[in-house]
C-alpha cells in the first residue's frame, strides 16, 4: 500500500481522535474545522481546493450508467470502462 502524506477530507472527519490517529501515522490532515468546535484547526485552503476537482471528476464519471451501476464485475474491464469514459469526457 502506498504511503500517504496528506488526507484531504470534509468537515465530517474533523474530530480530534481522527486527527490524532493521522498524526500518529505521519499523515498531515487537510480538513476544515467544524463550525461548532471550540478549537479551530488550520488547514491548507489551496490543497483543499484539489478535493473539489476530484469530486467533480467522480461526478462526471457517474453520469455513465455502466460505471455508477458497476455492470462490469471484472476489475480489468471496469478499469478499462473508466479509462474510456475519462478519455471521452476530457477529449471534448
């Protein structure tokens, strides 16, 4: 398994124990603080914007019915379908 250097998450993962677990593993958390928390942790806003781009990619891929319903049970064919969809989406 490749080592992670950052974890980009949403406010649902802003708990103290989760941040501590990440820090124990040497992973920097890029999670915006929850508004109701007394201690507001800092996060890299530029890095957090990349999460939005990745979510948009998955949203566009899920427009393909074959991908979001996972008709292809074989992992190789599923990866090929995602590759084809990505090429088609970003070609235009």
